[in-house]
């Protein structure tokens, strides 16, 4: 069966403990659509308590179990809710992918005093102050949890940098510790060294930190029996750390844990390839370049040459390590990395990731369910966003599940109209797909000899007329202007 992931949340997902319960209720529906894995948001307590998306990680051992940050449940629910949702999904043969945030911690419990150096925010290798003494919230004792599950206490030696100093303006401070005043090694020189991202930056060179994070991973697996991990903000974490962490997790769990990392570098395929190389292929990466191509194509309209849609993408260069996506919580409207795909183009984009042979597609929650939220725009004004579910997405998911198999033949000769066929295999009949970013077209394509005389209908309901495959195995498949059509064999009665 074709693997298909869903990102089962977005930045503005409803709070009040509803997400885990909704996932439990929707398990059967997702399975019927052909979803084979669910990527959940960070499930542990963040410094924002019941409002936290989870990326401001506070206590990794608190899955909605302890009274911390003024709440027992997380934004998404209690630990019991979480475990029930996981069990319900697994009963429908859906795998669980958990979100892992190990680059920073937030919401420390106590102030500590230590020596630090100010660095230039645009070049973090450039020191712009003498050595100074600062106070920051770098001590984590987790009083609400006590020492249940772990007695490890975090202090300033566990961090390489902070952006808060008591009584001082916000700045990035490099902590002076036994590892010197250099950041950890990164694969790129963006901002000089982009080790530091936010909050308290975890010092992965500290052997006690590495041991604690390895122990926690085994604990988390034992609690939830997850099948895969989504690794947050790889650009800001030592690549050596995750090589070791994944190796030990897979060994300790006795399971070939799937891993996909977020190295967000749209337009820089070489960086994605370099990261895969230095980590020895131990994980897949989200194809940020393909997502950016979708964003660009949706804004340029019919002036965009669709034949370039896979240029400089991981899905084309290394499909075995590519997780393809149309949007995510960082690219959606009103986020820092905002690069949304316009609604008219989304059916085309989903056809390109769901119905082709390369890449591991990931569906975004609002594209399947819709979304509505309000937040500040870049000028500080309230903006209300309405996102409709993508037209035809359920039908495309079902076509992927039942028909997107076998040899693929591409018909990419036209700048404004792409087509391809999947021949099917011994167990599945195939499909034909046509998409246009301009006019209505009719594209001749070869389905193959096995379909001679067979009729095909448009699974998306764009056309009532059928297509009959001629004596040479070819058919003329139409597509509406600025849209997509997906053709499958008529079921025999």
C-alpha cells in the first residue's frame, strides 16, 4: 500500500484539550482515505502551558500528567487522551509519528548566575562585548513533576546560549562553559553559525545532556510505542547528535523508527543533500524546495512554466529521502516562514505529491478539514484567515490508495499542462492525471494495452463524459482551465 502521512495539526489548532480526542474519533475516517501515518504535534508541556503549541518545550516528561505551567493537560489534552488516540489509530493500522524538540528549552524554574558574551545577532560568531556576568532562567527542577521518571536537573552548563538576561535588554548571549566560546558545528554559515535559535539553546556537547536525551527517547517510546519521529529545527542542532540519538533509539526500541527532519532551506537543494550526506542517510527531510516551488507557481499563475515544478527539489534528486508537502504550520498565513500555496493551485499541488511515484507525501490538516483563525499580521493588525478544505483532496487520497501504482509515464511537453499515467500493477488498476495552470486542454496519453476498449471516468467529477482507450492503448484526457482531472477505470457491474 502507498504510504501517506498527515500533519494532524496546524499552528492555530483548537485548544482546550480537543485534538487528541478528535484524532481518536477520526481514526477510521483517516484509514478509509488511505492515511498510513499521523504526525502529531509536540505532546509535552511547553512554557505556554495550556496554550502552548509545544515548540517552547519545558518538560519532555510531562505529556499532560502533572500540574505545571498552570495546567495539567497540554493544549491538546491529557496524557490519557494522548495514549487513547494513539491506540485508536494503531487499531486502524495507522502509524504514529511524534514531534521531537531537542534544540532548546523554555520556561526555566530558577535564575542562575554565570559568565557570558554578547554576540552579533546577524553573525553569531562575532563577539561584541567583554565577558560579563548575567542571570537567566537556566535551572529546570520541574517542581510539579518532582523526580518521577527522571531526576535530571538542567542548569546553565546544559546550554550554549540564551536570549534573556535579568535586568538587561534582550540579546543573544553565548554562555562561557567548559566547551569554550564556540557554537556547535553546523553544515552552513548562515548567520555565521545558526546553532542558536531561541530560548535556552541546548548544549549537545555535554555528555550528561546527551545521556539524558537518549534516556528520555527510550522512556517516550515505552510510553507510546511510536513508529516515527519528526525532528524539529535541524538547522540549529549538531548533525552528530541526531546520528547518535537515532542509532540508540532504534537499538533500544528494537524497531526501525522512521525519521523525517525539518531542515528548512527553500531553494537550496545542495544544503538538503549535504545534510543527508553528513548524517549518512539516517533520516528523510521535508522537501522545502518543492513547497517553495508550489508557492511560487501559485502566485505566478499561467506565467509559471509547470515543467520546472520539480527543478532543484529533493523529490526529484533523492526521492527515497524526500517527504513532500504542500503547506505546513510554518508556511501557513501569518507565520514567520509564511509562504502559503494559493487555494486555486492546491489541487494541482496535491496531485503532484499524491499521485506520482516519488516522495512520501504529507497532507496538511487544514487542507483536509479546513481552518479558521485570527492573528496579527506583520503590521500588528488583526487578520482573520479562512482556509477551505482542498477541492477533491479526499478523492485524490482514495485514488492514491487504490490506483496510483505501477509504471509512470510523463507527458511534460507543455509549459501550462502536465500529464502522467500510472499503469497499475497486478492488484491495482491505474490512473491518468492532467493538470493545467492556464486553459482547458485535452492531453493524449498512453494507458497501455491492458486498458484497450476500457472506459475511464474523472474521479474528481470535473467531467461527466467518459474517455475510452483506443486500440493502441491511448486515450484523450481533458482537464478544465486552471485545474486538475484524475481518471480511473470505470468499475464493471
